[in-house]
């Protein structure tokens, strides 16, 4: 057996050996390291942890997390409130029985994962690798926060010393530097799933809205693409990182599947008692010139259909937070959120919690917001179940992390795709209100496919259909 350099790991083993083994506890060891490119670290992890990796960055790009391996997996196929509470309860138990060593009290073990959009929707084979709710505590974790990098190891005390040793031995290879151009794969076919039926479903939903059943429903559609070779996750991530600033970029691997995306939309962020959320709904294309772009932006800001779409989201998010916060501040009018391919209306929401409400309870309150589900919530979910043909899986669900203190951040997993070796399913949806025009909504979803298509190298194919 190869042994580790003793002095380097003395501190680690001192902690490990000092633990009381009468019950299983989590031993989490964090150390500061010199900064490393997180994508490089993710890539270095492929030799030993392929299929068990995750990648996350926030929109400001000052917090990036990469997880490798699975020390613990939490999954649930519960379809009610329990799916949030069950995972949270288990995480709290782990935290209560943990021994964490870290030079920075904010950095330590994180639980990373996500939720399907609708746990009441039966899973189709497309999403078979993803439970309705699934979180992991990674074995090795890189956290980069405000230009400081940390490496965290997470083991339960029943892990053999030899296994721990083997993992620590990987460190040099995991931190290896390098410059890469990740090979991309060529698109071979491209299939829009049922566009005609999809437009008809918009008409159907509009009839129900006019009849007063509800105010808004978000309808999504799917695009299936095939490639000549297996899709390279690193390559897709590197393009998303470059082309989609102001977006969360995430990837969650499950064996040979990977759910990946670049979403501008925050669902919720909790830092102690401060809660942030965001209303993002209402969309228009970017202009080709500055003047055209500004015109389009002005049109969006004064368009009654888009303002209505947006307002349902503002009402719902601010009311949901008002119930648990002593103070909620909402932007007084929508602003523009400009991305490479599209611009949206957005309103920020910030609140201060009055009670001890966890981030999972906040997710349960908020998800799905009318930006992804509709308004009111239950009837729009039932409508989606009835009229939408695709299995959304994790598309439009909450994805993110929670730490030991119970702080965390979740994005809404839109502008995303499920990669399955040589195939990828892309998803995009839009808010249907009484004045929606099926043709323009169809166009809107075409634009929303672009960020992922571009990262997959398929944008030329898409645009040649225009
Ligand atoms: C549903 C999606 O996007 C949502 C719908 C929007 C809209 O209809 O205007 C805008 C932003 C998102 O909240 C998606 O990108 O798939
Ligand atoms: Mg819209």
C-alpha cells in the first residue's frame, strides 16, 4: 500500500484518531489551498469519480463548489411536503453528529442536489437515473469563496483507514494544473418534440384562463438532439461559463447522465435570517444593434402581456415571504435582466425571517413560483400534468446546496438539458396568460433553447431552421 507523507496529514489523522467511535459520526476536514480553476478540478475528478460529480457557481461567480464522490446520498420519492422535510431532518442529524475541522467557519461540508419539478408526475424512463429528490454529501469538495479556495474531505467514521488513505492520495492529481480545450462533439440530429401539439396546448390553456380557471400556466417543450460522440460535460460547462455571465452554472452527474444548465433565476438564498428571491418572468429577444436592443427592452418594460406575466410572480413570491418575514422589500417596478440571447423582466425580493424557518421550508413555500408553474399554484400544476406531454424531470425544479449552518442557495433549473452520452434533451417553457399568442410563445422557447444549444455546439443547426 502506498502511504501518505505523514507530516502533511498529521493534523487530519490526529482529528480522525481522536473521534469517539461508539457511534458513527461525520468527520469533515477542510484546509485552505492555493486557488485552482474549478473546471480543471472537476475534470481532474473524472478519473476516479466520473458519474458522481457536481459543479455549481453562483451568478456573481464569487462562490463555486465542486463535489466529487458520494459519502452520503439522500434521496426521496415522497410526493408532498415530506420530500423537503425528510431530507432536511436527515441532514440535521448528520450535522448534530459531526466533527468538522475548518480554518473558516463558513466553509465545510455542503449537501448539494435538487428536486424534480413535480413529484406527483410519474417518472418516465428519460429521468430514471434521477430520484424526485436527491442530495449528496460529496467525499471531496472544492469550495471557492471570494478568491479563497478550500478543499474539504468528508468521511464517516466507519470508513476503513485504507479507504480514507486512498482518497487522500488522490489530492495531487485532483489539484493538478493544466490548460485544456475540451473536445466537443458534432451534432447529428435535432428533433423538436410535437411543436404543433404544443401550440394547440397553448390554445387549450388560454381557453381555460379565459373561462376563469386560473390566471397563468407555464408550458414547456423539449428538444432532442443526437451527437456523433459522447457529449463532453467539461466542454459544455466551459462554454456556459464563458457565454452566460450573470447565470448560475450547474451540473449534477448520475452515472452516465448529467443534468446541466445555466440559469439566471434564483429561487431562494438564505444567509442567517436574510432571505433573497427573485421574480423573473416576461421575455423579449436581444437586439442586433444597441439601438434595437434598447428598443426591445423599452417595449418589454411597457408591454402589458409581459407585465401581467411578471406581476403574478411578484405577488406570489412577496406574499409567500411576507408570511414568514418581518419585513419584505420588493423592487417597485420591474427592471431588465439582459442575457446573451434574451432579456427578461425582473424584480428583486429580500426579506428578514421572523421565525426559525429553514431553507427547505422556504423552497417548499416558493416552488414552483408562477414563473415556472403558474397562478394559482395547484390548479396550474394540475393543468400542466394534464396538457403537457413531456416529463420535466428536474427541469424547472430547485437545484442548489445547503451548508452546516443551514444557509444555502437554490436556483431554478431552467436553460438546462439532460445529457445522456450521445444524446441530450433540452427544455424550455414560457408563461401563458390570456393574451398569449402561440406563435410568439413558440419563438420565445426557441430563444430559450439557445444557451444550451450553443454550449452543445448545435446553434448553427437551430438557426438554419429560421
Ligand atoms: C420557463 C422558462 O423561463 C421562465 C419563463 C419566462 C417567461 O415566460 O417570460 C421568463 C423567465 C423564466 O422564469 C425557461 O427558460 O424554460
Ligand atoms: Mg414569457
